[in-house]
């Protein structure tokens, strides 16, 4: 049995007892918008960091952009009476172009809102012939955009392990051993990145800006390569 039932997995609870996902202090709003202005060029991807908030833009088609906004708020944050869009327009007032345009071009009822949750890496993902996969095994904050990707990698590795082993339990153990290191690394790295990106103190944020400017681009590239170039 493969428990691929997400961050609040019932299969995980059956195996290891109930564990509440941990809220990491910020919530993410997302949308897709058309934009024809001159502030963005094709294939423009960016993330702008402020104090306790950031805004990301990804080009997903001709003059179409996915955007996301991460804001430090309590887990029980309630949307204002005028809706998500109005809240965001207020939160990002004065930010650079075309942040306000992208929010304004997204219908309020199409703006998604999800808290950033994860778990500390589990020691085991399964028992006997029961095994976890995806967010059920290794839920991750969304800072590296890897949660869905890792679930797909799990599935590919699991299929390979089953094809290589006549003993099913051995195949499941092999899958777990092969996947735990990478997923643990991404869970931790993503969490750390979220913590740094959501710093709220203006003094610390100024220090962050100065330090990141001094760091060589190849350091970021090397780190990103490790995250994004995984071979099963
Ligand atoms: C704000 C945000 C941004 C993200 N951005 C990215 C990104 O850019 N790239 C990326 O790769 N990932 C991203 N992710 C993470 C990604 O969404 C998840 O990691 C991914 O959906 C996990 O897939 P999964 O199949 O393991 O779990 P899920 O997608 O949660 O699927 C679990 C399924 O199991 C079903 N289920 C649950 N309980 C039961 C039950 N008892 N019986 C039957 N069915 C059940 C659920 O209905 C659901 O359909 C983001 C997440 C968030 C919150």
C-alpha cells in the first residue's frame, strides 16, 4: 500500500501516530495574470524580498505570468472584508512595477491562499508493505518549488525499485533509502530559505541585502544546481 495522501496523511497517522504539520510563520497567495506592459520581458522570473514579505513572478506563456506573494502572518490569519485582492494591493502598495498591476489583473476568486507548512524529516516512511510517498512522507515549505517535483521523483524511483526487485518489501526499503537523503536536504534547505526570506526586522533586512550583494553568483548557481539537477 502506497500512502500518497498529502501533508495531512491518514496513512502516516496509522503508521506513526498523528503528527500536526508545522506552520512556518507565513502564508502564500498565488495567481495567474496577463500583463502586456514594459516592466517585464519574456521569460522574466524574479523574486523581490522585503521585510516579512516577498513577491515572485514567473513567465508561463506569452504575456502570462504566475505570481506569488509570501507574507508573514499568523496561521489563523483572516482575509479582510473586501477580499484577498484588496488585502494584497494594500500589502504591496509602493512596490516596484508591475506587482500592483499583476495583482489587480487577477480576479479575486482566482487568488489562492495557503499557509507554509512542513514537518521535520521523518526517520522512517513505512513499515512492512506500507510506504509513504510525496507530501505524506516529506512535506516541504514552498520556497524551492520542489514539493510536487519530489513526489514525481519518488514515484519514478519507486517504480524502478519495484522493477528491479522480486521481493516487494526489499523494493520498498530500497526506495526509502534512495529517497530519504535528497528529500531531507530539500526540506531543511527550503525551510531555512523561508526563514531568511521572511525576516521582518528592517536592520536585519538591510544586512541581508548587503551580504547577498557581496556573495558571488556562482555560489547561488552551485546551490541551485544541486537542487534542480537530480537524476534518478
Ligand atoms: C503555496 C504553495 C506553492 C507550491 N509551489 C510548488 C511549486 O512551485 N512546485 C512544486 O513542485 N511544488 C509546489 N508546492 C508543493 C506541492 O503542491 C505539493 O508538494 C504536492 O502537491 C504534493 O503532492 P502529493 O501528491 O504528495 O500530495 P497532494 O497534492 O496533497 O495530493 C494528495 C491527494 O490525496 C488525497 N487524499 C487525502 N486523504 C485521502 C484519503 N484518506 N483517501 C483518499 N484520498 C485522500 C487528497 O485529496 C489529494 O488529492 C507548493 C505548495 C504550496 C502550498
